[in-house]
C-alpha cells in the first residue's frame, strides 16, 4: 500500500508578517515534489494571512483549537473559525500543548473528535519524554496516547499521526532512522490490532523532532516513515529540501 508522503511545517509562535511573507514567497516559487502533501502550521493570528498568501497547492493548519464550536472561552479558537479562514487542518496534542500548557489526553481526545466532526483534518501528535524512553516505557506511553486519539476518530482518512519524541524536539537530537522506524512500525501494529488492518496500512505516520535538510533523506527512506512534522527548519528555505526528501 502506498501512502502519500506528508510534510507539515509547525511554525510554532515564530515569525511576523515580514518574515513569514518572505518564507511564503520562497515556498510559492520553489520546485516541490507534486507527490507530497504539504501543510504549514501558522500561529492563529496569521492563519488568514498564511492562507491568503500561500499557493493553493500548500495546505495550512492551525496549531490548536478548542473542543466546542463557540462560546465564552476567552482566548480560544474553534474549528468553525479555522474553516472560516479557508484552513483545513489542525495540529492537536503537540508536546508543547501537553507539557507547557498541561493539556490532558482526555482534552486532546475531545478536541480531536470535535475538529474531525467539524470537517478539519487532524495532525495528532504523540511521543515519549526522555525519562520514559530511558525507563523503557516508550511503547506503553505512545500506545496510551494513540488509544485516546483512536477512541475519538471515526474517519481515519482525515488523520495523520505524528510521532514526535519529546527529547528530540528543538534539541538538535534527531531520532535515528532506526529509532523512528521502530516506533512507527509498532504504532502500525497497534492500529492493526486495535482499529483495523486497512487503517494500519493507510494512515500516514510522520516523524517530528529536529528534522533537517541533512537528516530527512535517510529518515524518509524508512518503510513506515510517511513524512515529517518540522519545527525550526520549517521557517527556513531548507524546508523545501525536506518536502523534496523523496525526490
Ligand atoms: P523541531 O523540528 O524544531 O525539533 O520541532 C519539531 C516539532 O515540534 C514539530 O511539531
């Protein structure tokens, strides 16, 4: 089964109209592999800006959303608002949401259900912390996180699973291609046992954590690595190299 390569950029809380505008111009003018789904995760306040300036062949994602359509939730944004800006994706469960902002598995599950019901695609993030890897419980942690997401998904065609080991995020310590492949393979096994073989074979499982132009090709050559979620390097022209990792 061939899965279309998927490369997400997560701009996090970086950039301004000037620098993001320059990045967008670089992307719009670049030669990119047409066999890759590319989605840029913009800060909420720049979703409209990103969507109106990025070429239509690139998707845009919000970096978070709340679990209900509207109401008295100061500071939050809803999937309905994201869609109103012409944006079709949302990143949920990112480790910074989990560990800096204290989001629980339960809340991430509720957000996933509501975003999908609202018609957004979801890039659902999971990943173990360093002490969990060193304690030998990587699988237990990522399976538990995946279960909460899976319990809230009806249509897996709208979900991309992002494995982002927390120790590799923003640290310059990329997981080795073997480490990434091992976890991706186990996740596919979990999906096969707990969801279905068809879902296990079709869901894109992407890797995130210090991916660069230098590390992307070998990672992309792994059987179960179906793309990337890129932080720091997604703000640089180097992002184009990562999109083209399979070319
Ligand atoms: P870095 O690529 O900066 O390590 O960030 C990864 C990430 O968190 C993407 O969501």
